[in-house]
């Protein structure tokens, strides 16, 4: 039986956690604030502390720092409804055993408590004040991203960031740099999917004067500019096979050879890459080099789509509203209501968090409020933020939207074509079973040439 102190200013959470721990055979004491927790710890040292982060009069990180200064501190599990990547990094760096987001599964909590009841760790340094958060949310899926960033940020290994368009891949890259070993060094982003091969090579490696038409002066590339820091290669899944070879060569030898140069220079730089594509499936389909994939994916971080963490909508909307108010200079405006949030939760958000941010900004420009549920529903019915730039249908311009079945048919055909007719690879890209894809193709009347060597299921 272990002695466990539960610290939370929410009485309901305290009692729920205490009941579960007592049923598991532990002795539990309760505290509603950091001050009360200090007194309880002085009265009798616990084996484990389960503590909320944000409370009046002090935070769980304050208590963590105080405990870590003791000669034999108890382990501490942090719980919060307002998690951030910066808080997770601090929790990891300064010795918290684990970090859970509310609402959490009691079974998961009991599993982490059982794992934490081990010989206590020795002390650690006091935390520094954390910066304003870059990434918002407390859903378990985004909290796992926070933990991953905290684990790998200070390591020099390449990181591959995966996720749909608009999920915040560059934010994660910037968080990895900012929380890394030397955030004062350069962070240089390159949108590698939007630049033609020749220009991309010049952008990344630089060029000498006269190396190609219009190369009127010498130019240092992004890799040299980022020396000692981080280069972020966005949309790496879209680069050509020829450029993949050149990037692989740099990752192997670390030498930057500008276009038109006889030799090169060795550059120490951390490479972060991101893509909305399934690189493993592209490798299987022959569209991406396997050796380059392994070089880039020394560690992978996968970002959830917004539709997979809708419980974060209220926090995200409030965050984007505060940002938009500052950008637009419109001052505090009425916030989203429960009805508004319900309407937002019904929308698919194909553009993910980026689309939500644009939507919030446009609502403030057009309506000066997020409390008008009818206006929100009307804007969403027009197709979300994309409708703001979509051309109005005319006698010569077809309507931009078709049926859902037609959209599905086009998407499946495009994925299948990109996979070279390989149904297994296409199914992996789509995130469905191969037999499910086969049924969809048959239903939609798509002729699919099966790649040589791939047998149809009987």
C-alpha cells in the first residue's frame, strides 16, 4: 500500500481520483491547493503525488520544483485540462513522472500510478518561466505530441513530422527548435514542395555567380544559413527523385556543395522534415527513396487531425480569437457560445487547425462576434473559409462543388494513380483496409489496373 497525495482545486476530480486509488488499495490524502499540499507533505511524506497544474495560489510545476529540491522526492504525476507543449517540456525536463490531460481514463491513471510507485528519483534544477504557448489543446492525442517534442527536442537527431495539411507541422518544428539545445541559433524554413528542382537546389545549397541563367551573384543556401541551428523542409514528400538523391548525399556526408562550385563546406545543421503524405506508403509504391526516408525519420511525430480532437475546439477558438483581436485591433468581442461551438463541431474541417484560425478571423471581420450561431452556421454552409476566395458560379464558370460521391471518386482515383495502381499502397495512404478500398472502387465504377505482382483477394 502506498501513501498518495492528490492535489486539485476541483473537488470532484479530487474525490474521483481518491476513490479509484483507495479501491486499488492505496492510502490517499487530499489537498485543494499547493499551500495545503505543502502542509500535508510536511506532516507525512507521500510516496507519490498526483497534482493538477493550474490552481489559484501556485501551480503543479511550482510544487514539482519544490519536491525535486528534497533529498528523496516522491514521484509526481501532473494532470491538467489546459496542457501545452511548453508545459509538457518543462514537466519532462524537471522530473515529472508523467503528464495526463483531463478528462483522463481512470484505468490509464491507475496504470501510470502503478508504474510510478518505484524507487524515487534524485533532485533536479528549478524550472525557468515558460514562454507563451505555440500549440493549444489538451486532448490525449495532442498531449502525446507534447511529450514527443519534450523527449526529442534537445537531441540532434532528424525528426519527421507527419500530419494532414493545416495540422500545425511547422509549429511543431519551431517548438523543437525553441526547446532545443540552442534556440538562439537560426531556424530556416524551406517549402520544398513548392519550388522547382533547380531553384530548390539553389535555395537549399546556394549557388555561385553564373551557375545558371539569372545567377548574377553568389548566394548562400538555407543549409549554410542555418549552420549550427535548424533547417525545416516542409512538404518533403513532394520533391522529385533527382532532388532526393542530392538531399540524401548531404544527410550522409554533411557537405554543402553550391551550384557551380568546385567543392563544398561541411555544415552542422539539424534537419527537420514534414509532409502531409504517407511516406511509408510512397516508399512501398516506389515514389520515395527508402534510404532517404530512414535518414529523415530517425524519430517521427504524428499530428492528429482537428476532427480527431474536437474536445480542443473551445480552447482553440478562444486562442485564435485573442490572436485575431490583437491583429485586427478590434478589442474584446463576444466569445463563442455553446451553440456556436456545437455548430463548429459539426463541420469536417478539411483544412484542420489552420482553417479554423482563418474562419475565426473572418467571423471577427464580418460580424465582430463569435456568439452568433446563425451566422456561424451560414458561413460553414458556404463551405468554410475556402468560400471566401472561391469564384462565384457564372454562365461560363461551373459550380465549384459536386456530389460527395463524385468527390470520393476523384480522390480514390488520384490516390490509386499516385500509388501506381497498387491497391495495398493506396489503402495505406487512405487509412483503410485493402478489401474496403476494393469494394469502394467496385461501387464507384473505377477501373483499377492492379500492379504487377499484386494478386486480387479471392
